C-alpha cells in the first residue's frame, strides 16, 4: 500500500510539474558549466529537453527530478539521496514516464537504476534507465537517460 501511495504521489507531482512548466517561460543559459537538461530514449526514440526540475526535500533526504518533453515527462524520486547507484526494483527509486496527463499512459518503473554522479548544494547530475508498465500492462523501456539540474531546496 505504501509503495502505491508513493507512486501516486510521484504521478501527482509530475502532473503538477508539467502544468507549471507549461505556464512558464524558457530562459537561455549561456554558461555551459551550469547547463541544465535531460535526455532519454523511450522505446528507442530519442527525447531531449532543457526543461528539467530537481526538487530536494532536505528534511526527508529525498530528491525528485522531473523533465518535460512536449506533452510527456519523466519523474525520478530518490530516497536517501547521495552520489551512488539506486535500484528501481527494490524501491530505492520511483521512476515514471508519462505520455500525457492521463494516468493510463504512464509507465511505472519495475526495474532499472539511477546513478547520481554529482550532488552539490545547488546542482545534481546523473544517468538512468528503467523498464515500466502502464496500468493496462503495456511496456515501455527508458534507456540512455541523463540529466543535469539546478536544485530547488526545500
């Protein structure tokens, strides 16, 4: 039950994020050291975006990375955040990919990993891959995922 509630929380946060990003303006970043972005392949199709958010809830040591690709988005929620490898299958990470705001088009991660390669007071970077199913058992595979994002610390 707890895992399902966390999945629902992740989906709801992703939906709120997608709505906020849709209403926001895109700013250009000319400093390559602080360049933010997210990319991945969904079932072999490449997706890249500069719209990425990393929400760090310091009191819970939880990080949620969310990226938007047009009408779709990815969310990675990691507990006990630090540099290192986190496993989707054992619950270290809640990973989702949604093609729309419709929950039926959301792949919920069942296996895979997230590797946090850098975690500082203001930035986070990493790689990810996972395989997930929609509620009606369609399978989606996320490969070659990588991100760099500025931290929003709460």
